[in-house]
C-alpha cells in the first residue's frame, strides 16, 4: 500500500505533499489545495493511504483509498 502525506514545512508557511515520506512531491500555499492534490494522487494509485498533519506535525486525519 502506498503512503501519502500532507504536512507543513518547518515554518508552516507552505504545505507539502509527500510520497512514502520521502522528499516533497509538491508544495502548496494552502492546506486545502495540498489535500486535494494528495487525494487525487492517492485515488489514482489505490490501494493507498493519506495522512494529513496539522501545523504541530501531529496526524490530524488518515484516509484510506481502496
């Protein structure tokens, strides 16, 4: 199962989409934009899992795509 994540950068000035917790795939100014992009990628490569982090780097939500 492929793992995706949306997490803030160090200064919480941008939101990054990561695949398998490696280097960022893309970066967005808005969290909602990053989530939408990550969802599309996760759906296209299902089965997959998306972890969404808050600005404190805590997992806020996990979504599974079968």
